[in-house]
């Protein structure tokens, strides 16, 4: 039963991630956007750990390839979509600490662990986008591609991290029951 519930939640939260990405308030000219697409991945990572988070993230990234992807090189679809969103789920490495802080009513610790975990997930996604940008710009542009990729990708990843980190922190401090995935609790 728990496995079926987890699979249903993965499908639902992956769909939410894609919808949140389609509701883009700000889109960059060469790809990337500021959105809440990582939020459902973080929720799954905190509810089900690394496996739930990584599978949800990889599914979000793969489904996004069906909706007007910006594919420019052979390596890019995997790095910018499937892998980039999949590694967001590694924030589940902090799932135990997040759930424990929530269960004990430690709001400051909960917020700190959520922000740390979301920084890990968003930071790893950022690294994937930077590597993909280096591969792309090395093929088509002259000059220093590493600084350009670092700066370009930071312009949307830093705000996305802040947005998702703060929303996730507020969500779980006000409704810690969202971290439970069974009737028995954590």
C-alpha cells in the first residue's frame, strides 16, 4: 500500500511541478525561468526521502521535454531537464532532520533544515545547468564561456532557490502534517 501511495504521489507532484513551470512569471531568453517547479520535488523529497525526490524530479524534467524544450546540443536534454531536476530530489538527504524538527515543533530548526536542503537541491540543479551552458556556449560562442554560464544560470536559479526555499519553509512551518506520508506519522 505504501508503495502504491508513493507512486501516486510521485505522479501527482510531478504533474504539479510541470504545471508550476508552465506558469512562468519570468523566462530567460536562452532558457531557464524563475518558477516554483522545484517545490513539489522538495515536498516529495521531504515526505519520501531521496528516492521519492529524485524520481519525482527526473519525471518533472522528462515531461518538460514534451513542452517546447530548448534543445541545442546532444548532451543538453539530459543535463538541463532529466538530470537537473532529478538532482533536486537529493534534498531528501535532509528528510529525516526536516521531519524530526517538524514533529518536535522546532520551527527555527525546521526552517534552517528546509533552507539547507533546498540549497543543496537547487545548487546541484544550478551546476547541471552551468555544465550544459558551458557545453552549449563552447560550441557556438568564442571567449570565456565558464563565467558567462555561471552568471547567466545564476540570474534565474538564485531567485528560484529563494522563492522555493522560502515557500517550502513557510509551508512546512505552518502545516507540518504535509511532511507525513502515512496515517502513523513520521
